[in-house]
């Protein structure tokens, strides 16, 4: 099986954006290696956000890595990037080859179970490259991922498998929201990496 066949890549959005699902791009050995390495060696911390003036600490954990110590602000909290590990650079190289894009940073999320998720949002921070690609890599248990059009409210759902790649680009962030809906049907962890480009 050719994991890098371009024939299976498809834009899952019907209008107003390009989000290409590449399917599974990592073999099972790569998935196991990266999952275990990231779980043990990444500097995971509970996420923090300012919502309606109150500081919220999430159950899910996050980490922020880059080619340099970027400062990155979202949800009212400023984070400073750690320098890419050797393994993250190795994974970045694979994802850049598969997606045809380049990235200089990565935001990682650790969801301990299906009860942890992410509300609808778009990645529109000013430091991100305008209409740039964001490559989302999934490791661990498969989870449903949802898009909702900002005006029509049309919804698109997709199951993100272990070792899969989803690339959001062009007008996706302008016109669509996305979320990871919580579920009680999943009890295993998932690591999500979003490779992106910060412009200074």
C-alpha cells in the first residue's frame, strides 16, 4: 500500500475553503514511536485561557514548540515556544513532504480521554501566516472532528484516524469554525499536533 498516494487526498469542504484530508500518512511503527516519545518527552502543561475575564485551566494539556522561541497569544494567554525536539523535526519533515508546505512551529494537544475536547473556533491569530496552511496530525485513538460554516451553519464531520493528516488552508479559517467534540464513547488518549507558520 502506498501511503503517500496523491489519489486519496481530497478537499472535504464543499465551499469557501480548502481542507485536504490525506488519510493515514504514518505507518503503525511510526505512530507508536512518535506517540510514546511525545507522551513521555514533551513539556506538557494544562492549558490556560481568559474567558469572560476569568482564568480557566483546562484538563487537556498543551505544548508549544518552534524553530525559535516565538511568543504566541491566544485566548488572552501568551505562551513562549520551546525549541523543536529531534523527533518533532523528524515528524515535521515527513508532514512537509506529504503536504507540500513548510512550517516553523507546532502547537500540541494531549486529550486524556474522549471527555476532553475543544469548542468551535477558528485559528485566526495575527501572528499566523495569512491564509497559511495548518497541518493537523493525529496520534492515538480516532476521534470525530467537526467543521461549521460561519454563515450557512453547514456542518462537516470527519473521523481522524491514528497517523492521519488534515491540512487546513486558504480561506478555511476565514469562513469555517472547527472543533473536537467530547464523547463518552472514547476512553483512550489522543495527541494532536498542528504544524503552522508564525510570521514575525
